[in-house]
C-alpha cells in the first residue's frame, strides 16, 4: 500500500516533534492505494497516520497537529466507515 495526496509524508512518519510543528495542513485528506493496481483502499489524514503508527509520543504529536489547526473530530471515510481521528485514538490507542 502507498499513501498519496498527503504533503510532508516523511515528516509525518519519521519526523521529530519539532519537525511536526512545521506541518501546516493537518486536516489534509489523502488516500491509501494498492500499489499493484492504483485502486483506492481508504481515505486517510495526517492525524490518523500518527494514530496508526502508535508511537509512544503519539499524543504529543497529535497535540502539535491540533495547535496547527488539526481537527480531531473531522469526519473521514476510513476503512469503509465514517469516523474521526479522535474515535480511532480512543478505540485503538486508549486516548
């Protein structure tokens, strides 16, 4: 799978907390696509990417994105259901 239409992918997945503060579009919606055929699997955004990673400092990373305008309650069609980053964090990361 590959994530497309999200700026600063490397910063989101590998950046430091300081790097995260430079992300100015935390609500940007991209897609996860199958590499072999380009078919869209699901929508995703930077906050869901952080939640999926499950790093020890994911809460701090989310706080930084929220300070930069991120909306934890923004609806997104993720894995065939309407949900929000907050709902996913609570369900999978004990947020």
